[in-house]
């Protein structure tokens, strides 16, 4: 058999075996998702939906994908940038609460851009965010889901968590100690007169509360579902597809020529000489008069990587973003640069809804921290160009809807101009009126533009000759 044909058949055989292994892997992944324990269990009445144990089994896999799989890394970044692309604004916050926000440790846990990214990633990979507050010093920390060991829910509604049990290893003075305690939810603690001293044999913390933020939860579910879970299988499939096609391109690139011999002995001798000539691209072929050497063209260029785009589209759909943004390549999906830089209305509305969920979460925390009138605001997801925003502010000032100092602050923020001077600059209208007044005064002083009727009357054809001296004695 022709050497080139043998190599080509081997390459396609390897490709077929790889596809079979991929199908087996996908079946295993789907089977794992079907059996992750979404059923009611006993103990402390954990509700339907994903159990705590099933989530803790999935979380390490999803966290790994979020840092090594390009599609998961990109999807996580897109969701964060759409929701927290610009910092939160805290309004009507009292001085004491502002000190809590400005505390360096609290900023690391909850009130900084790094904290926003970390906490949003928790929903992406864990499906749940648990924030613990020490009510004595108002210090916040984020509790990993792996440290949550049990839960107590409302007897009539499993979606209402009352207590979470935290089990963690505490390190101090070169010593480690495993500790376990029940911690009430902040909203539940406010509803009860007195907390129990312990639940079972585990004490209840009297000076701590937790806030729980859940993603993709449904009616009756105690826990949320990670944002990245639906995309896990398809992201692995797309990555494997690209890897397999890259291997196929490499295999095909090794076959540039087809050598045909008239006899089997001649074919074997030629094959031995070609193989022995060296491996790799650009080798030398030794030919004789009885052999025929012909090019097989560029079969490696016929492998189309973009045929796997439907797999990437499934990942993008799971993340709630466009496939163009996910792949960072408009050409790969037949799109355009304009389409790549434009968010569709459903996408914007979806992420605005997620922003509102975060607003409720942060508002509850700030009001519990001592600011009952506190509000939280997000900047627009897709703002207008700077010149249009500045024009809108100017119109608002002209209509008297906002004060000039408010308009100045807004324009400085839009244009990212540092505030070098305190106070408002002169009003342009007042400056122009003052300039016109000075110009008119200057004309009067120089004898130009004297106001009033000219001596001699105002009737046409009538002249006053009182000042004439010509012809007088």
C-alpha cells in the first residue's frame, strides 16, 4: 500500500478513535449531571434541588474550569464586566456605615472591585455566596461553600434558610483547631426574640450572622445552582474538538507527496528510503524512472476549525452572552465588528436583572450596618458616548432639573477629569452679559453709538439749523 495512503488512513483512524473517546466522556459527564443528588434528604430538612453534598462535589471541578478552560475564563469575565463594569455607588450612608465600608478588610471581602469579582465568581462556580458578619466589630468575611457542613430551614418553606453550620480549621499561635458552630441568617435573627444556645450538640453563635446570595434557585430549593454548570459539558466538548482538529492538521501536514511504484518490491524500497530520509515537513524524495511522484495538495488547509462553532454557541447560551463575545472573534462566527461590540436588548435586560439582585443583597447589608435609608446604584451597562452624556447633563441644567454644581460633578465623572478647582466656574451667560455691557460702555466713552434722538428732530425732511453760523453778521 502507498506510504502516504497508509499515513492518511492512520490519521483518520486515530481521529475516529478520539471521537469515540469524546462521546464516551460526554456520556459520563451527562450521567454525572443526571445523578448529582437533586433530591430531598433527611437531617435538618434540606429542601429539594441540589444538595449541599452534590454542590461540594461539583464546585472543585467548576472552579478548575474557571481558571484553565478559555471559554469558562472568558464567560466568567464577561458576566463580571457586564454586571460590575463600573463601581457601585452607595447613597444615604451614615458616617458609621461609611467607616465599615472603608475598613480595608471589609473592602477586601465585600466593598471593592476585587471583592465584586471574587463574589461574582462564587456564583459562577459555587452557585451560592455566604457572607459572615461579626456583629461586635462589624467585620465581614466570605465563607467558602466547602466550609458549610449543614443547614436548618423553615419547617414550612425549605427555601428559607434559618441557620447554616460552619466547620473550619482555625489556625492561631502555630496551632490548629477544628471548630463547628451554627450561625443564623441576619434576617431570621431580626425576627426572633432570642436565639437558641445550641442546635443538637453544636452551639449557636450569638454574635455572628450570615447573608446568603443564591444563583438560579427555584421554588422550594435550599441552594442555588452555579452559573457555569450548564456550560461544563459543552465547553469540554468544544475544547476537545479543537484539540482533535489541531492533531489532524499536524498529521495531514506531514503528507505532501504521493509516490507510486510499478512493483511491490520497488514500493517497499522507495518507502524505506523516504522514511529513512528524515521526518517532519519539507523532506527530500528520491525518485527513479519507474516511480511517479505527485503532490497531494494541501489537505491540512481543508480542516475547518469553525465547524465546531455550534458547540461554542451552546456554551455562550449557557453563560447568557453572545457567541461572538465569547470567542472574541467576529469572523469565526460570520459576524461583524459592529455586532461584536453591541449588546442585544435581551442581554442587557438580563444583566440588569442580575444587577438588581445584587442591589437587594448590598442594600440589606448596609441597612443592617446602621443606615436604614441606604441605597445602592449601578452605572448603566451600556452607556452612551461621553459627548452625548455631557449633552444630556447640559440639557438638564438648562431646564433647571439639576443644579449647576450637580451638573459639574456629573460632567467631571463622565469625562474622567480630575477636580483641580473647588467651586463652580463663572456662569457663561453671566460672563457674556458682562462682556456685552463693557463693550457698550466702551463705545459710549469713545463717542460711538450714542443712544437717543439726534439733534434736529425725528421728522423726515426736517432739519434744525440753530447751530448754523454761515451767512450771519
